[in-house]
């Protein structure tokens, strides 16, 4: 599904290199966790995959179902099935959440040459997904992310992910700012989307999310490189001993 | 309008290739009255079969105009207009004073069809619920071509016809009200209009009548080098209600065309007038050619107690817009409203806003202005709110928001507040925001194209004003705004 080979990326503005050669392969049906200390380049990796133009790729390649993803614009990547749940979701003033959902779903359908959703069909899908994520009608009427609490923002991200039905889900620190109940709701929402045709990359700083979303593979990212790969027990070990061993190893 | 090289340079590179109304209709037309002179005015007046008093009224305005200087206080710049190079009369030849649709040039009907105007009553009847029917007066260059639903409106007592017809058929009403809101010498362009106004609409709603349908006028400039000087007069008698909408388009021309309209509204006791505009004059092409100079005087007089006048405008076209729909709040408890969306892209220049003049006790007003600037455009909101000595408890709320798209455009807010009464309460709020890169990226990540993302964010920004438009036109207005902003990012 996703093949990242020797990926080097730098900040477009000042040419500081953040990713120094990342290799990662995620197959359909797998959930990979990427853990690492703050500042190690986790968000940068997610942005580069989504095509944010603050970053330049200087070396390496990214294949998404065999297609060179780096040649695609962000909206093309989205329509091809790449979804990023943002660490810090952006406020869109004046645009009701519901309106945003409809526009996004139809934009992707249009890009893929599929027919637009009928209003009843759309409403049915939204109601079902929103119900599961405990997102109220009232929240759907509010402008997207404007004045949302941390937990509401993260639920709104997962709601979008559920409705857009992406093939590749990248979740950046989806657990941050969540209390234990919200964490359960969000994790259930994510787990519901697990399936043989879908791949997930779950970025997190803490192990606790991985109690709920149990990964198949765990990677440690440090200073822009993957320095260790293991199974879910690696997360537990990191929880106990911290990142110090790997950070030093990378240095 | 003469294409002086300077003109072309000045109104440069307006990036609105998508102007879909930019076709010219190939019909036989008659054009006359070149240059601004007594002869022109007499010619025009004779063409329209006007009574003596009307001709004199025009000539008086012309004399006054010749004494006036062009104003230069607005934040717009353009070369001097040579009024002697303009034509003051153009008319589709075969349709002077048509009696019915059958007499109208089929080419002309085809044009209106292209513009999406439901001229044929059967079509309207077939397609739309009776409640939503819209009566249309279509003005083509200088002549009102056809007015629909006339008979039915007449039954309700409503007069809806071209101003030329009203001058002939309802002279007492016209004489009583014409120039009573916008005096002949009000300003340079209004005086010019008074001398040479070509056509426009006349609406009279008698006491206690609620006009049974939306009234609408479509203005189209087709001829070259022709000024359009439309004149509209709407009177709502005691307790009457009317909602009126005007739409405007013009073909793509290399030269600038002048549009200098005057609109007067009079609301008597307990009457309400809702006036909506969707203005989409040609803004000029991306090489800086053409575009309409839109210099308009619109004013409503809340003459009676508890009267209400509400202006809603969606301004997306024109190379230069100079326009301040205003309310004189004379009556006790009268209310004025101004809802505006002004979109400037390319090299468009907009200087627009409103004036709320509080004269009566307990009068109130509300101003919601949404300015969007993209490309290299300049968009200025200029608004005056004033309270007269006697206007105790006058209240105004102004919300003035600007949205910038890109780095090279400008948004300016120039509010004037004058209060001679200590009990007046005026509130003013203003914001300026930008569509941020982060917002764009977020939308793109969800699959929206750049244009879809801008349209979505802009529609969110203008929502409060769109809601004020009659339902039938809200969707059209939204689309128009998106089209106007195409090519503004990336
Ligand atoms: N757009 C940017 N401009 C400047 N510095 C950046 C930018 N993006 C990332 N960085 C820097 O790159 C490093 C990695 O950041 P990030 O990818 O956000 O790490 P993580 O998500 O692992 O905490 C940090 O030092 C951060 O300050
Ligand atoms: Mg991060």
C-alpha cells in the first residue's frame, strides 16, 4: 500500500533537513505505530506524505499503491485515498461542519468520477458515523473546529476519516488532548475502520493509545530516521525505559 | 466609452476570463445622440415621446451638469471620461415599445434566455411554484424590452413598468416622486443621469398592498460606446410591501462602458421595500481591456413612520464601482438595512458602502458589509452613519469584515460617524482576515481543489448576507462569487 524509500525532506524556506532517509513499508490491512520524542520529525513525515508545500523532498520516493505519490497534488492524494488526521486541526470559520463534510465527500467523488451523493444518502451516512463517535447534531452545525474543545476536534477528524473511507489513514497524535472516555470513543472509531483493504499509520508520543489501537508493527523515529522496528511489545518497553536508548543510538 | 490608451493601461490585466456573459448579441440596433448636448437630450426625449415637462427637467439637469466638476474623493482611479465621445441612445431596432412578446426580436429573447432570465410567462408558470414567480422587466441598452406579469400585477393594483412608460402613463406619480430622494444636483453622476437617463423600472405599490411576487429587472449593455443611464423609482404607499431584484450583465468589450444609474425608493408609513442587486457587469479582461465603470446613486427615503428599507447587494463585476446605497431615516421608528458582498479580483477597484442618515426618533439601522479582495484589486468600504439633533435614541450596528486572498490586494475601511444627539447609540465592529495557507492545505487534504476550497471558505464568510437575498437568487449569487474568484489562488 505505502512504500517510503530513503525519504529526505527539508523545510522549503530555510532548507533545514528534517527527514534524513526514512524507510517504511505498510501493507494493506496493517496498522503501524510510529513513536518518537518531540521534534523527531513525526508530524513532518505526515505532512510530507500529504503534500504540504512547506517541505521539499530532496531524495527518495514514496509509492502509494504503486503510484508515485510525490508527483500528486494534495487533493489528488486525498482523492486517491490518503487521509491525514491532523495533530492540530484547522479552524474553518463560517463553514458548518456538516457543510464541510458534504463538500469534501463530493469533491473526492467528483475527482474519482463518481456521482454526487444525494442529500438523504449523505444524511444517513453522517448520522450513523456521528452517532458512533458521539458527535451531536449541534456540533455538526457549528463551524468546523471553531471553538471546538481538544476532544471535539479529534472526534471531528475521525468523523471525517470515517465518512471519506480512505485507503491509507495517517493519524498524527490523535490521542493528545483526550481524556480517557474520549480516547475510548476515538479508538473505537478508528478500530471500526480497520480492515483488510486499509492501512494505518498511527503516530503517537505515548504508548497508552496503543492499548486501544493495537498495532501490528511499531517503529521508533528519532532525529528524522527510523531507528528501531518491532512488534507491539516495543511500545511497552519504550513506555518503561523512555526514548533515551534510541535517541543516543541515533546520535 | 472611448478606449484611451491610458484607460487600457490603468484598468490592467483583470483576470476574469471566465466572464460567461461576455457575448454580444447580433441584432439590428439603432444608436444615436452622440455627445452630450441640448440636442442629444432633446433627441432622446423625443424618441421616448416624453411630455414637455420631462424634457425641461432633463435640460435643467444638463445645464447644471455643465457647471459641475467630476469628484475625486473615492479611492478609485481612472482616466477622465470624455462625455462627448459617448452615445446616449441605443435601442434594438425592432423592439421599440413592443406590445407583446411576439413583437420582440427572437435574437433578443435568445439573449435573455442565455442569461437565464425567465421572460416567457409560460416558462415561468411551467417551471415554478406560483408563490415563487418573478415578474421581470428587461432593459436592453437604453430600452425596456418587455415586462412580464403586468396584467396580474395590475389586478393587485401594483404598477410595474418601464420608467419611460410611467412618464407617459402615470405622469402625476412620476412628477411627484422623481428627484425627490436624489435631487437633480445631488452629485455629478446623478445630475448626468437626470439629463440623459435612458430607461429603468417604475414600481408603485398602493396602500396596504403586499406585492404578490418578486419584481426583477435585468439590465444589459450590448452596444459599443454607449452609456447606460438607468433610472428606477419605487414607491411603497402606507403599509405596502415589495421585494425587488436587479441583475446586470454586459458583453466583453475592449473599451470601457459607462453605467451611471439612479435609483430612488420611497417608503411611506409602515411600508417596506427590499431591494436586492446582483451586479455582474463585465469587469474587464486579463489584459486590462474593457470593463464597466459603475457609478451609481441609490437612495431610499423612509419617509413614513415604521417604514423600512433594506438594501442587499452582491457586487462581483465592473472595472470600477462607486456606489453607496443609502437610507434617509426620516420617519419615527423607521429602519434601514444594508447587506453587502463586494468581491474584487484582478485589477478591479471598488469603493462602496452605505449612508444611514438618522433624522427620526427611534430610527435604527444595521450594516453588514463583507468585502473580499483577491488578485491586485482594491476594495474600500466607505460608510457614513449620522444622527440628526432630533434623532433621539437612534441606533446603528455596523459589522464590516474584509477577507484577503493573496498578497497583492488591498482592503480598506473608512467609517464616518457623526452624532448630534447624545442618546444615539452607534456600534461599529470591523475585522480583517486572510485565507491562511494552513486552511487551504487542510481543505486540500480533504480532497477539495484550490478553487473549491476558496469557494467554500468565501461562502462561509458571506453567509450572513446571502441569507438576506430572495431564495431564488441566493444560489445564483453564490455561484457568481465562486466564478469571480476563479484563478485567485495558486
Ligand atoms: N515548517 C517548519 N518550519 C520550521 N521548523 C519546522 C517546521 N516543521 C518542522 N520543523 C522543525 O522540525 C523538527 C521536527 O518537527 P515535527 O515534525 O513537528 O516533530 P514531531 O511531530 O516529531 O514532534 C522540529 O525541530 C521542528 O521545529
Ligand atoms: Mg508532531
